[in-house]
């Protein structure tokens, strides 16, 4: 067998140690798959004295990143440090020194992927990023290779485990949002500052990457419409369940005749859909392709070894391709670099979906007539309307409305007029509804 490929890693935290443990435990199996051994030779860390959850006795530890990215003995650099600007600089330096790169950094790829892939193409090296989306689920490889015969019509994913855990707790245990968030933080699922997770920013990074690989377009994070889950109440979760739906925080990328939809927001999904039953911190992505039809990819979206599994899979792919002509390798974004399409991305106002609305109005005659009149003016068709019981000591009643598909712009105008009604006692709660059919 050929001499082992030497790998350097930037960052030896949770994912780095998970990767190291897999490489050590499954060394023989990995070598059989790759055609040669893979040796983790050097690691750049912030603190040399820190105890770690992996055996570092055969790894040279350093605080100097250049000993990894500029090391002539290193063939592949793993970027597992996180962040964007420092990581970008080190990845570009590694590429300039002829190193292949494997990264688990979704923000790095979402913000700087176009630049990084162009530099890698110019230098004839590979950049692999399976672990950047949905942890250990091989969704990038599925889109880039397994579905290469297909035209992708749309994809929808639960791609943030923290948000999914919170919504699951709200549905299963009737918790309110703040209580479920505190529990997620206590269990280590959410950071002390959970903004990226609960506001959809993390999911937007991942959706940017998925859409680029699915549709062969440049990475366009700035064009992703992003909405969080902080306004969802336990009442909304309960009402949705009564109507046969689950609320999930989705990343959706869809090809239409007018352009691409790229959006992250809460959505009602019919309970019969498999993805509606993905609970806790698990991730899942549904892909609708023209030849295959719908397929579901499910698994852990984070964690040391699930994410390390994806990192090592990328390592094996890169090692297999070390001796191949760069032009014969699988393209970074699935399509040949000179064949990326400039498909326009639609603004959210141009998107059409069905809606769940919760309104609170004074309990008096004529109010429903005013509501339906406003809907008629804006060409909004109602599928169902349910008046819930008035709460004790309250002068208003909650009304839940499901609509048929309508443009976002029309719905915005209708909601604005609804909120001006004298009988309206609170703002309208609006959640999009996706049948995923």
C-alpha cells in the first residue's frame, strides 16, 4: 500500500477530536477504502495544555497555524476552527501552498465559498465541505453525485437542530418558547447567545450551500429570506396540531419559472409528511427531483462523531482523487465552474404560499364579515376558518384561518388592513404553510 497521506488540522475541539477518534478507531477500514492510510500528523490549537477528548500522543500540537498550512509534509488541511475571516485567510493560504482542504465551516463557505472555490480551481486542489451542512447526513454528496442525472425541482430541510428541539418541546410538552430555549441551553443544544439558531441565520448559511449545489448557481447568502421562530407560541403549535399540521423551521429552495426561491422561516407541514415527524435535534432534508421523485435524508445534524463522520468521508474522497487530473474531479458545486447559471433569486414578496393566520378580535357581530371582505379585496381564498373559545376574563376571541396559495405581497397588504380594524385586539400572527407535495 502507498505511504500514508499526512493531514494537518486547524482546531482540535469537539469536531476535531471526533474526527481524530474515527481516524484512529477505523484506521484499517478507512485505508482499505481510500487505498492508503490517513495520518493526522499536526494540529493547531489555541491552548497546548488543555485536556482533549482524543489521543494526541502521535499528533504534533502547535499554536502556529503556519506549521499546518505551510507545512511541505502536509497534503490535506482540515479547517475545523470555525469563524469566518481568520478561517478564510488560512484556507486561502493553504490552497496557495497546494494543500487540499476539508472544512465543516458552513459560514465560511456561505460567505466566502465563491472566492475559495475559484482559488482552489486555479491551484488545482480540492475543497470538500460535506460536514458544513446537516452534520453527518451525506446530503451534499447525494445532491452532487447521487442525483446527478436529475433536475432538482425543490428541497426543504430541517437543518438546525436547536430550533427543531425547541419546536418539538413546545409541541410534545406544551412548553412556551422561552422555557424550551432555556432547556436547550441547559442540555448544550443551544449556545449562551442562541441568535444564529433561533433567528434562522445558521439555517440560511446551510440553505445557501444546498441551493448552490442543487441548482448550479453561485453562493448567494445575501438573497436568502430569513425569519426566526421567536414569535411562535405554544398556542400556535397546539392549533396547528388540531388542524393536522406540525410547525417546523424550514430552509426551502425552489426552482420556479420566474426564478429561485431561497427562504428560511417557520412553516406548517401536514403531519402525514415524514419530515413533519423529525423531532428533537435531528436534521432532515427532502429533495424533489424530476427522475427520482422525492427522497428524504435524515440523521444527526451535529455532534463530535456524526460531524467527524462527514469530515472523514471527505478525507477519503480527497485521498482517492489525489492522483487524478484536476479536470476529472467532481466539481465543488456539482456543476462545471464555467456552467454555473445566473438564475435570478426572487424577493419574498414574489413568493406564493398558503398561510396560517391567528387573529384576536372583539367578540361582536360583523367582525368576520370585515375580515372576509378584506381577504376578498386582496384575492385571498380561505380554506378553513375556526373560532376558538374565548378565554376567561378576555373580551376577544382567537380566530384561526388557513388560506389557499396567495402572493406574499397580497398577504402583507391584507394583514396591514386587518390590523387597522377597530375590532382587532392584537397583531396578526402569520405562519406560512407548505404541503411539500
